[in-house]
C-alpha cells in the first residue's frame, strides 16, 4: 500500500509520464498544480519538458494517508491488523487506517484545495498532477457526486481524467495510454459492466 510512502518512478512510470506529457501538450494546459511528493515531482519534471507552464505544489494534493499501512503489502495488512483491516474493508469511506486518514478526510482536503483554486486561478485549462485516491476524490467533487462514488473510479498511472465545464455543467471523459477521449470516468471493470 503506497499512501504517502514515497518511491521513485520506474522506467515504465517515466515512459507513461512522457506519453501523458505528449497528450497534455496536444490538449493544451495553461497551468499545473501538483502534489509535493517525490514521485510527482519526478513526473512534473518530465511533463515540463513538453509543457513549459507554471507549477504550484500544494500539500493538500498529497495522496491519502495510509498511516501505519504505508509500504505494507495488501496481502499482509489483514494478518498484521485484522480488526482495523476488516473495518476498513467494510467501510473505506468512514474508517481510517491506524495513524491514517479516512477517505472523507481526503475529500475534505481536496475540496479545500478546489475551493481556493476556483477563486485564485484565471487560466482556463488547469492540470492537476496527484495520486490515485486523491484524483478520484477530485473527480467526484468536480462532478458533484457523493464521496462513495470515488471508489467506483479506476485510474491507472497512464490514465488522464478530464473534467470540463460547458455552461457551468461539468462533464468527464478520460484518456488511456494517450488514446481517447472515452466518455465518462474510467470505472472499475465490475462497475463498467454493471453500467453498460
């Protein structure tokens, strides 16, 4: 479980980020906001080779805090923290990992960032470089959906979620490995099947 536990980008991660840079350069981005964690800073350095735009790092864009579970293998968490793991599995939105935060805490942090950015940012096309759970929270907030829906979204490292506002109504599409756009949010395979 990664959480805020930092690790350097792999060769695959660098390759995926270079492909995302090409995509974003083609779509046009006027400004970037980013998590200050090292793996995102490495990604931003690659992105800036194709996107020479201002970047602001914001602590509120850090990944969900997994607390004591950071750096642990999913397969081993249940045996080391059986009660806490069972509670988190049963209610990921409201239960925190030991020493970590709930997903509601994450949503509140993401909301605070977005509320401030909406007032301060004048550029029309803004990119946010962050992390899996945080990006899912941002998408549900921007689309006006309940926090529980963030767990339905599946965002791999080579997926870009785009939220646009036409006549103040938000819509979403996404790109995978530079291909797209595909309508809607990228959903977990069981959700995609259920909604088809």
